[in-house]
C-alpha cells in the first residue's frame, strides 16, 4: 500500500451512478488501501454495508451537491441524514452566490448550522468551488469557515473547473494548520495528486483509479 493511496478518497458522484458502481467503488478502496470513498447521500447505506468490516475506509458523502444553491435547512438535513446512515465526513457545498453578493452573515449562518448540527456525528468539509472565485473570495470564505469550525476546506466539486496548486497554497496560507484541505477537481494522475499534497493538501478526492507507479 502506497502513502499516496492512504490520502485518496475514491469518488463517484455522477448522476448515472448505480448500486453496482458503488459496490465496486468500495471494493477498489479496500483493495488499494484508499483513505475513503465519497458518494452522494443516497448511497451511504450501501457503503456502510460494504465497509462494515473495514472501518479504516472512511465513508464520505455530499450535501447540497453540486450547486450549493438549495435552502440551507435542506442542505443541513441532508448532512444529518447521511451522518445517521453512516457517513463520517460530509462534503458540504457552500452557497457561493451568498459569497459573491457579500452576504457574509448569511453564509456564516449556513456554515455554522452545518457544523453545529452534525457535531458528534460527522465532520464538515466545506466545498468552496475555488475555480469560480477570486483570491479575495477564497480568503474570505476560508476565514469564515475556519472561524466556524469546519474540519476541512474542499477546493471544488469538479463540475466547474479544475483545482490548481495556487488554489491550495492560498487556502493553506489562509487557514494555517487549523483546518485540513481536500483537493479535488481534475486530479487524475499520481503526479497531479502529489503536486497538490506538496502545495498543502491533506487528502485527495478523485474519480480516477490512481495507483502509484512502480
């Protein structure tokens, strides 16, 4: 098992994902020693069944995915539901429209509610959709997220552009060592993953079956 595999969250959040796809995802995570699997909330129970004898593989899910534009109550409910189904981490999509409208109070309230209502159940990994943001916006949302106690900043959903090393470096500079970073969005090779780790990421989200080269 490579060190790289230990930080990979093997992901399938596609619209056409099937139960068979999710079972395969879990089996590959076990075989390759991946950190975890990431699926949409409707598949958490399937992952729980597949991984009940493999607690080393974390079950990660999504809330408000992929746009983040739904009501924050609905997003928080989804996060709670998924945690009760067995997810240990929730990739919670921030409402980027609030950020761009400079409605920081409303954005803060949403993030605070997500953290508060999943405390003791699962950790919140806030998706900030960095490819759509200016540097100032990245700093502002990461600062709010840090202050509200999120466990991770996740760079992107992967639906709106690719994460860059510069995104990760800026996030790390903003949050320091207090918040972990999950890099996701366009990461398909071992070298890309390693570059994100060097830039400051702690974990890697990818739908590609990345394996360390021999």
